[in-house]
C-alpha cells in the first residue's frame, strides 16, 4: 500500500498513537520551562519512556491521560461499546505503567506521575500552583508521587 501521509501528518499520527506531546503534557512542560526548570523529553532509553526527565536529579515524570491510564477520576469514562475490548486494553496500559515505575524505582530513579485532570478540565490546578507542587515534590524525599486534579478522589 502506498504511503499517502506527508511527514508532518505522520508525525501527528505517531504522537497521537504514542500519547506523546498531548495537550496536557505540552501545557505542563511549557509552564515548568517558563519557571526555569530544564529537562529532557521522551527519553527512550528509560522504562516507559518518561515524558520529562531531570537526569541530574534522577527524576522521571509521566504525564498520564486519565482515560488511557485508568485514573478512576471523572475523566475516566468507560466506553459503552466493546466494553471487554477496552477494559482489557486499558488494563494492559495500567500493568505496563506499574512495571515501568517499578523498574525506574529499583534503578534509583524517583518517579512523579502528573494526571491530566490536574492540568486541564474542571479540576485543573492553577498552573502556578502546579509548578509549585512539582517543585515541592522534587525537593521532597518521596520516591514515588502523584499529582491529581483538585478535589479528585481517585488515587494514583
Ligand atoms: Zn484523572
């Protein structure tokens, strides 16, 4: 089959498929960058290809879409059709996330997960607070942390 996509269309498709450069991710990283934080993006050599990496501080940050990674918050709406298919697919994502986190932790990395609901939508944390929360966590001794949307009851 001939390849009918232009390079830029292909990039767009790939980024959608891989869940990279999503709107919440771009919003978070531009806020952090603006605050003077410097990091690397999508480091493939690391388990789970973390979205942001602070190599000097050995910190990996994942920005997770609430639906794709089964956050359990209001943004995690189960599709009505093909329920079995979706639940199996999403469970696989969840297991993969957990495995990546464990591998990173056992290799001495600290891992922060920032959920989409903390960045966009009705439970979004004001962006300056978000930057502060990330900075606070980075300065803490916690090995593994999560930032969720305001008044979000979902855990991790
Ligand atoms: Zn969420």
